[in-house]
C-alpha cells in the first residue's frame, strides 16, 4: 500500500491490489475516507474523518491530483 503523501496528520495512499476508478484513501487518527480523483474530485465515503479534515484532504487532493494519478498509472498501468 504505497503512501503518496503525509501532510498535516493526513496520510494519502492506495492499495496495490486496488481497482478502478482511480481513487485515494485518506487516513487520520480519527478515521478514514475515500475519494475518487480521476475526473471531478468526489468523496466516496467518510468513516470518522472530521469535516475540517475532509475539506483539508479535498484541497490537498486537488493540489496533488496530477501526481497521484501519475503514480496510480505507474503502479497499475494505463
């Protein structure tokens, strides 16, 4: 499970045996969430992440979206 980034207590990662669509898991000490990032950013589920952390995660995902997609494609192929 490659960790893509750890920032402000949020860990951004995906599983090496993951599936399409392209998505990123975000984990904090409070919980975790999953976001689709391939087209528009979309929260798939939130299990305990505080609302302020969801907003922060969205901002970080938007800022790093291209790099995260590039890493996904490097691991899983085009």
